[in-house]
C-alpha cells in the first residue's frame, strides 16, 4: 500500500487498528515511534544491483493503556515526516515487535489496516535455474536432485 492510500484510508476511519496475520490486533494503546524513509541498496545472488525505497512505520506498545492514536494525529505525523524528511509516496512497511522485529506489508479492508507477513524470495531465479514449475513441486519429488546453491553452482 502506498503512503497516499494510507492517508486516504485514515480519512475514512474513526480509530486506527492494525490487525496481525494471525487475526489478533496490535493493542489499541500502541504508539507509532518512527515514520521514516528506508532505502535498501543491494546486489542479489544473480549479480543484479537493486534499490528499494519504502516508508516505514514502527509500532510500539507501552504500559500506558489509555493512549489512543487517532487518525488525525497519525495524519499530522505523516505530514510532518513528508515536510521534514522529504518522504515520498512509496510503499509502506510496518515494523512491530514479535519475537524479533517483524516486518509487514500493509493493506486496508475498509475498517482495519491488515498487516501481511513478508516473505523472502530469490530475485534472480533465472540465474539459479528456478522456474515456476520447480517452485510448485512438492519436496518429496525433489529427493535426489542437487541444488544450484552448491559450491561452484553459480548461485549463492
């Protein structure tokens, strides 16, 4: 979800609710401790140089159980971050404490912001010999096959 979509959604709701992938909610007394712009500049296993840019919201909860972040307050925090940090209309990701800092994609269902679990992926699957057919094979069918990610395999 882009930042502009978050801002539009905030105009439609009376409260800011974040629903986790397991169906539970981030406690309603959460704080947004950071709004930032994150740039990741990297090289993938196929040698392709890439750059990703996201807006980051960090959610945190304390023992101030009466705290409630209202949509207008979050909009003002976003506006300040746009003005002071030059944050653009990039995709938003959310950090929230689980067993470690969890990173989530975000969508909106008309009432709640849904946090979607992020997954790792090989961005140069063609360099590793990964095709859509190979991705869908059951593990039992792969018995005896060698991986491209072996010493000298040209992948990792």
